[in-house]
């Protein structure tokens, strides 16, 4: 193909095949990233047919890396990290250390150097944020206590990866064995690197936080959406490329901090919305370019290495994470959720191993192994998540096993000082105190209604107890937890937590402990509502339909339209009911 059309060919072929394979993956309920990687394999040099220009594809992937890291910085949430810092920070660092050591040991047994092993092990130790977020969203647990811990955990992994991207170039001679690991020389390397990175971060935080928002503000003043999008892209690419030359840091680090600077401005939402299409497109090209580098011969020449590397991702680091979570007195279900969340690798693994190859730290075989492990782990990830609930039930059914692996929660599993068991009669048990349960509890308190909160987040429990609220920590699907909440004497249970599995388990347990209790459950779909109401829920509320009722109420009042709001609400909340059933429901509904 003529050289002048090669760029168009890569864009057309790469994006076209990525769309087709991504669509197939989505239809099979697999992450689209899997399809993008396979698309890259199809146009790569190791498969028959059209072969794209690997060098040109690599340059396009660099743009993808920059925009990907810019997006990570743009959505980086200090608050999300701080809310789960007690478990996420030590947990992620410990899990990365364990997985890196195991991966490095494996590589050393294969005959690789320890330096190559460290880079390879580090590549296996970090999970894909993109894959995890989509998995949590599919299970409707992104806003749950377990989901927040998983997201915080990956934020720490992202930060560790960014640090590794900074240190790898500086430490490359030592890792290759060209320089000795003397404390003085190692300290000099760290010192020089720290000065460069510190100077860059200082410049970004002091000057960047003023200059970048000022520039974006001026562009917004023009009223041109195209100019604003161009300004955002210029900031991301300009800072990434500029600091790489001026400070010797990676494109990825520059783009990450550019995203953080923009995220703290008043234009972060617009920047995210406008840059998203290009970010997605070049991120797809990044995954396609990674797929191009995959050599299928590794499947046949080194199947044992592939299986052992996959075992590190699926089992070793997941088991390490599970042990750490249990050691911090979290529930079995939380530990299983975190373990399943980490049983895959993705974008940061590709970036790390590619950097290792470029500096001669790892053989090219390592890149093919990492891509193969990523493809297999991403494909298996939905299946891994499906095992969480059955495995949790299996463990729960064996009380002796639970007592061995799950540490007692301590005093926060009981009512706080100042609250007595005698006060909890005909009270309300609220499961979850987040965006839904929190406001509910505030109103119950204002109206003098006795209540107790069951919260699955240890950090959230401690925060609320410090303010004097009646909160106990634990998994509400466990009998002893609901016993501490005196559910047997309660009049009403409100399941406000977003986790569908927990909602079902809590409903069944609550009705078995107190058949007369009125149960109200939060859910996210009409199908789930039907199941819950058929299995004991007195009222299952679909979040979107409740929001629709509020909007209708406002609209009808604003337009001075005559209406029976109770009937309107029943029609919206239960569209399958006949008019006669609606009238009966209005009479019999528990207030």
C-alpha cells in the first residue's frame, strides 16, 4: 500500500475491525476491550492478511496513552480515595508487592534477569480500571460499600503505576545489570528523579492551576465549542510532550497531572464531555496497537509460562487481596468482591511492559505473554464475578469456616455507647447510609422515629458513630448483624443499599427473622422489583421511576394541571396494573 495512505488504512482498518470485534464481544457480554485486542491481532505482523505499519500504529497509540492518562487524571477523585484509604492504600500496596514478587520469581525460574522479572511481575499486579468499572456497573454495585473499596483500591494501583513509570527510566541501567545496586548510586538516581518530578509537579500545581483554568475560561468566553475542545486537547498533548522534553518524565505522567489540573477547574465537566469522543477513539487505537504486538506463537511455544502467568492474575493476587481485606476485619463477601475485581489486567499492564521492552528490560516475549494473559483474564472476568455470590453462600453455610477466616468486627458491631437495646422497639432498621439511606435517616431523626443503621463500610460506620448516630457495622445478610439491630422487634426495614445480591439476601433473612416486618427495598429495574415483591418485599422502589414521579409532580404543578398525584404515582411506579388494581393498591398500600 502506498506510504501516503498508510495512516488512513490503519485508522479505517483498526477502527473498523475494533468496532466489529468489539460489537461481538459486547453481544457475548464480554468487555469490548477484548474485541479491540483481537482486532489488533488481525492486522498485526503475526497473522496472515493485511499487515498495518507497526511503527505508525505505535505513534497513534502514544496519543491514546496520553488521552487515556489525561482521562484518569480528569476523573481522579481524592475524596473517593480518602473515604476508603484505611483499606485501599495498604491493601493495594501489599497486593502489588505480593504479585510482583511471585511474577518476578516465575520469570527468574524461566531464566530471565531479576530486573526483567520485576517489570513483568509489576505488569501482572495492576488491574484495569476500565474493565473493573464496567463490571461493577453491570452488577449495579459501583455505589455500594464494596464498589467504593474496589474503586479506591484501583486508584492506589494507578498511582503506584504512575510512580513506576517515573522510576523505570531512571532505574533501567541498574535493572539491566549495567550498574550496581549501590545505596549511594541508587539514592542519587532517586534524588535526581525526585527533583525532576518535584519541579514538574510544583510547576503544575503552582502555575498550571492558574494558567490552564485561565486559558480555558478565555476560550469558553468565545462561545465556540470547537475551540474549547481544541484547547483541552492542546493542554493534554502539549503538557505531556512538553514536560517529557523539559523534565525527562514520561508522556503518561505529564498527561495525568494535566488531567488533575483541569479537573480542579470550573470546566472539568465540559472538558470531560468534549474530549471523550477523541479519548475513546484513540484509546481504542491504543488497544488495537497492543494487539498488533501479540505473537500467537507464545501460546504453543510457552504454554506453561502462559498458564502460570494467568494463575498469578486469577489466583495469586486475588487470594493476596482477599487475605488482606479479611485481616482488616471486612466481611467474606467484601473480600471476595475485591478479589474478583482484581482478577484481570489491562491498559496499565500494557504501558508498563511496553516501557520495559523499549528500555531493554524485558524480552519481547514478555509483551506477548502480558497481552495473552490480558485477553484471557478479561474474557474470564465476568465468570469470576459470577462465582462471588455462590462462593459467599457456600462459605456462609459452613459456620466453622467463617469463624476461622473472618475476624470479629469489634465494638462497632454493637450499638454505640448512649443507646440501649430497650430503645429499639417498633423501630426502623435502615440498611445502608449512602445517598439514599442518609437522607432517610436524617428525616427519621427529625420526626422522632427510632431507627438503627446497618452499614457495610467500616470507614462510614466510624464516621457516623463519631457524630452520635445509632450505627452498627456489618453485612446485613448475616443473622448476627440483624440480631444486633434487633430486627425481631422492628416494625419496618428499609433496604437502601444498591447491591442487588445483598438486597435479596437481606430481604429473605429479615422475613425469616420477623415475618410481620414491613420490608421496603431499593432496586434498579422492573424485573428485579417484580422478583422482590414476589418474594416478600412489601414495596420495591425502582430508582428511575421514583425520579419520574418527582419530575411529573413538578411539571403538573408548574403547569397548574388538575391531577390526582397518588393515582399518577401508581401508574408510573406500576405500569402493568389495571385501573381497578390501582384503586385497590391506593386503598391497601402501607404508608
